[in-house]
C-alpha cells in the first residue's frame, strides 16, 4: 500500500495536480527535474536518456514489455 501511495504521488506531481503539494505547482521542466533527481527514496528513477522514435507508441510499449512486464 505504501509503495502505491508513493507511485500515486509521482503521478500527481508529474500531472501538476495541486493536491500533490508545492512541487506540483512548479512548471513542467522543474517537476521533471525533481522527479528524476537521484536520491535515496522509496521510488528510484533511472537515468534520463534522450532519444528519438519514428513510432513513439510502439517504442513505449516495447520498452514497457521488456523492462516492466514479467
């Protein structure tokens, strides 16, 4: 349950949901930098890698299948 609450907080901050507190009120680039900052927390994000894709939906689905689904 606690982990789910942390994931929900990440989602709410990313969406700029006012209920997520002052960080959610920041502009989108600042929220992104905050969410991807390396720190010791319950939810650890990986390094950000810029990239390009001819078919973003297909690429996201492929990466999700490879890295998240088991």
